[in-house]
């Protein structure tokens, strides 16, 4: 029963360039069939009626023809009994012949088999190409059986039969398109159900319910992740989610022996990654090329039971990433910044009390002094190296540092004041800038 992209293209032309909407088969096809079909010619109807009476033979022969290739695919699935296949051949062949003998308006008998076949094969996981191949074989066999019967008639009747054979192909195409539509509708609904289950389970895990044995068992089965293992949670921002890129990233992790699942939640994507033989730094390395926005990664947590903690740590790591940055902030590499963002009120108060008078300067002078102070800390308090990095003389650096001391009211030789300045700079850059 032949179809494929060519069939859809034919329907597309008939509808002005649009494929029929999924899930609207009966009403839509009723209108199309009434408009575009013709009443069966008498010889075609008579020949089809003869073959209709011999449907068991048709199903037997088609089963033999399909056994060479398709039954191996079906058998590999392990979910399509031979009796199911035979019934599908019989019932869909009957639908085609009913369309040929009775016309296209009475859908009560011929519509159910292709709808059921599409749904069952999608549910059983049979590739659509395999189902379509058998439909093509069925169409060829029906033609051969009809032609053999027509040849038993007079030359005039045979000529009339040949003139009306477009009815056969039209019937086959319509049955096939309905099967494809049913298959895809079931697939789409199955994906929606799977996504809802995944969203529910991932939500439960990051909500701290991984300690519940029932949640843990369902998550292990549905998400294909081990309940026990070393995990990191990655939280990615960004309203636009490129699912192809996410799947590519997941494949990269899998190649390295790291199992993962991702879930889009509003303007964020949550990753649960079981490290296996990998490391957090390797996860960051593999995911970064697929990033379009900023992200935060937790430290390593133990199994489903600690994924709730992991999610909170990933949120903290994300907060340490400056707005507009692209890439992953790894928590264990940014623990001082994590301390700052974990207590924003205290951190802002620390920045205000430590750097207060500096923060009141105009933007240019303020940034000059803060950049100098940051660079001085980064170069292990070397005025010479700081000057080299800032393209100024070391004496200029010393003068700026004296001004910092004057404005803060404390000496930079004081270890406690140095610590306060470092934390205040982090708070300013992360929370106030």
C-alpha cells in the first residue's frame, strides 16, 4: 500500500501547500474524499469485490512477501506477534477494497484499520519506514490480484479496468496517509507524556525528594540514571533552547562515559550529570561549546539523595557569574564569590563600609583605584608587576594605593583589612556593578 513523502506532497498540493493537521483525520479526510474522488466504475467495483472475497489469501501472500525483510525488523522489536501482522494486512487490504467498491463517503468500516495500525506500530516502536514498506508491498500485491482477475474478462472490460486503475492508487494513498498521520499523532503524544514524566521526576529530584525510595526507583527506571553515583548539577540560563545542541552535548557526555538528563524549565535548562569516570572540569569542558549564556555548576554530590543540595549549589554558582557572561561558573573554583552571593545583604554592607568613600567618586577615578587594588592583590602585592599590567610607573601604583588607604581609613598592610578589601571587591563586582 504505497505512500511516503510523495503521498504527502500530493496532499500538500491538494491543500494549497499544507499537510493535513495531525489528529484531525476523520472530519478532514471526509471532506477531501468527497471533493476529489469519483464513483467506482462498474468493472473496477466487480473485480475488487472478487478480490475482497479472497482477502485471507491476500494476507497470507503478503505475510510471505514481508517475511524476508520486515518480519526480522518486527521480530527484533519483540512486540509484534505474527497474528497481529496478519490481521493488519487483512484489515488494511479490506479497507482499500471497500473504498474501491463503495466509494469514499462511508468511513465507518474502512477508516479504523489504518488508524489502529499507525497507533499500534508507533506504540510497538516499529520504524515508520518498515510499516510503509509493507504498505507498498501490499499495494503491489493488490494490483497483481486485481489485474489477474481482470484478465479473465473480455478485452473491453480489461480496457475499462485499466482506465479506472487510478482508483486503486488513490485508495491506497489515502489509507497510507491516514496510517502515517495516526503513527505520528501517537508518537507526538508519547513524547509529550514522556516529557511530562521526565519533568515531574527531575523536579522531584532537584526539590530534594531523591531520598524517597519510590521517587528514586521511578527516576532510575524512567531517566536511565543510577540512584547512586557521583553527580553534578548544571543550571543554564537563556530563554532560547536549541534542543539539537542539547542533544549533541548529551552525546558528547555519553561518549566519555557520563550519563545525563536535561530538562528545560522556563528560561533555564537543568542538567543532571552522573560523572562515572569523568570529572566536573571535564563536564564543563564538554558543555561550554554548547553554551549561549551563563551557567553554574555545583560541586560533586552523592546520588539522587543529594541532588536537591546540588541544585541549590548550582544556583549559587550561577549567581557568581556576571550578567552577560557566557560559560560555566564552577562552584569549587569560585567559593569566595559563592560566600559573597550566599549572603548578599551582608556582602553589600561589607562593600559599602570597606570601600564606601571610593564608591562615591566619579566613575573614572573609582574604576582606576579599584582596578589598581585588584591588580595589586592579583600580583601578590607587587607594585612593579601591577604597574607593568596597568601600563604605568610603580610610583603611580604606590600613589594610588596610598589614596585607597586614605579613603578607606585603614592600612593595606593590615591582614584583616586586606581580607575585607578582597571580599568587598568581589561583592562590588558581583552584586553592585
